[in-house]
């Protein structure tokens, strides 16, 4: 218990309030093992920290990679998750941009704002941050989360905003935009192929349209996701389980290939497909999280002026994307297909992990 000072009839008074010491969280216990269990509630460790009460969070494809064991550096006992919106519960003495009670977007990338990489805008390589949330430190699939470097790693939510839509600004929208569209250097008139029509692929589809490419071709093996992509602006859809994607692309491009190929899955077959689809002078932009090695076909690409890029999202475009969401230029809330309570997270993982069967894109977990 702790003493809380209040004012009654103009005079100070005191009463006791219950101090929450534990919380519920989704905890990783090795490949294929997870549980919803009690964990200590996080507190302020450094003066630049904030503690956020989670209002809404979600599950990312990267979380599925963790659960499969593709990221073995994730330790047993780690609270998973790196996306969400919430309310500031507590702030450290050095936090100046936020106060208790503020509604905030949690960035998937932690940025100190001071190191060499942060000064370059490469927040993903921050010397005291980067992608650590739900990876190297406890994450957001919990009732509370500690956010290091809060001033640079949280974004204020404008009054009256659709907070579910803003969960998409934690990760998938800046990831699709920065790692796919910007790295792929999408230009007006380009023919773009996006391999993978999951949430990240659709985020790349939405933001590629900022640059008016001539065509955006979505490739996947899930008809539902392809049909959703069509409603979001895809000019062509290819189900690679039923069609030869390479031959189909050749027929659509007079045998030339695509100007930009965006890999949005993270398995060897999809990266190799991008190499087959790319035209001379084109860009292959990798987004997917790869847990296995892939073959780079330099024997075919060495003389074709191909650029291959890799990137971890830096979230430098989050303020820009927030403006586009606020103005309804893009509507990421349409990506949300399922809703769960936070304590239904185990069921939510089953749904998200069986996306084709459940027709799932993004799930929202509400505390």
C-alpha cells in the first residue's frame, strides 16, 4: 500500500491506494511454447523511461517468427510484442515530452535520439535501443510495458483519433513504407510486384500509391488476402499456388520483368522469386524477417544493374504517416479483421497463425 495525498474541502487529506505489483502478460518459453501468466509490473529503471498501460496491441508476423524459433537470441521468459497504443502510467524524471495520462503510440523501435546512428535517422541501430521491445526487453503483449527513451520512442495521439487504426503506426505502416517503398525507390510509372499479401505487404501496397506507380502486382497463395489487396489498390493479383508467377509477370510486362520487387514474407522461396521477377535496372527491396539462408543468384544478376536492399524499420516516417492517417489518405483500420480481449491472446495467436483458414490480417487485442 502507499499513501496518496488528495484535497478535500480545500484541505489536504490522505488515503491509501492499492499498488499493482503484478500483471498478466504473454510470455515466450522457447520455440512453440508460450503462456499467459503473471509477471511483475514494470517500473521506472532509468530517468528517461515511461511506463505505459496498454489499451490496444496486436500480433506481428515477426512474433510468429520468434515463436517458431527463427530468432534464437530471444530468451526464455521474454514478454513478446512491439506494437500498441496506451496511456502513460508513470514517467521518469528526465521525460519532458509526456506526462501521466497522455495517450500515446508505442514505436516498435526505441531511439535515444543522441547516438551516431540516431543522428543519421537510423533509429533501428540506436546504440542504446533499436528493435529491442519484445525482443531483447519485455514487450507490449501485456497489461503494462516499460518504454526506454520515452521522449523519442512514443508519439502523442491527437484527440478524437481512431486508436485502433493508430496501432498500425507502431510497425507495419512505417515498415512497409520505409523497407519496401522507399528502399525500393518506387517512382511514377513503375511496375511493382509485392511478394506477400499479408499485413506488411498490404502496408507496402498502400504506401506505394503515394508515388503513382503504373501497376502494383500482388503475389500470394491466399485468395482472401489477394482479394483484400485488390480492394486496397492492387492492379493485378497472382495466386502462386495455382499460377506460375514468373510466367504471369512476363506476360504482364512483355517479358521485361518488374521495376521494383518487394519481398514481404521472409522465406527463401519468396526472395528467390523476387530475383526471377526483376527487370534490368530494377530494385529488390527485402522486408521479410529471414530465419534461414537464401541463395543469391549472382550468376544471373551480376550484369543486370540490380540494386538489393535490406533494412530494419527506423520509424522516421511515423509523423508523416500519422498525418496521412489523420487526413484519411490511407485507412489502415481496414486491415483489422479480428478483435480479442487481451486475455484472449492465446486464441488470437491461433487465429493469426492460421491466417488463410481464419481470413485474418491484423488482430486487435484490447485491454
